[in-house]
């Protein structure tokens, strides 16, 4: 075979696995093979997308709200998918590196609401993360604006981590189906 084995995934918790020490490289193809006694092997592959282009971000504090603005240039040569999240962590005596997830939601004004495939101006959605495609702005500069409630605790006890990244079409489709499942669990 003409690929390098990176290792075997380790089980973390509740069905979550990770591959320690591996740094993925954009525009590289990765394969995964899952084996379980009594079942057929399952294989999959994906290409890691390029990072977003010409990203600029601004943030403003207004009372108990933080307003974020992310501007970027979309690549017209391909269909692109994007993912945004903000994690706020509060300094504690326990938790990851002395911080625990406060688990606040972000609220966006420029994000897909129904099928996650088009941007609807001034629509509002609140979730732990936002995801969207470039279907309505392909190849153009684009700006997304969103707010998050701000901790009233002292700034030295809370940190915010803004994640803005390109995701693969496969992961984007997974997010759509997962959100559809989650929103119809009672049906």
C-alpha cells in the first residue's frame, strides 16, 4: 500500500476516540479503518480542507454581551464549508488545565437557520456552534456577525477561545444530519 500508518485510535470516553501525537495537514487525504469482531470492517477517507483565506476578526464588549465580527475571502474555485464556535472557560480548581467549560451559547445574525445551506441576513440562531456553506456568497468577501453573553466574573477567571475553520463536505453533511436528528428526537 502507498500510505503511512499513523497509529491506532485510543478510546477516551463515551464512544470518543483520538489519535495522540498526530497533526493533520491541509489538502492531505486521510483514511480510517474500523474493525470489530463479528462485524465487517468499515473504511472511509477524506481530504482536509484549506484554512479560510484573509481572515480578520473584531470583538467589542457591551455590558454583558461580546459582539464578534469575522471577515474572510471565500475561495471561488471550490465549494467551501465553515464552522464557528466560541468556548468560554472559567478558571477552577479542577477541569482541563485548571479551566472548565462554562457552556454558553453564541447567537448569530448571519447564519443559515433551516437547511444550513444559505445565509439569511438578520436571522438569529443560538447554539454552541454555527456552520454554513458558501452557496450564496461563493468567491466573495464575507462577514459574519454574532454575539455571546459575557461573563460578569473578573476577566482573569474567564478565557474565550474563538474557533473559525474550514470543514470538509463530509463533516458539514454530518452536522446537518446530526442537527436534524437532535431537533426531531421527540417526533
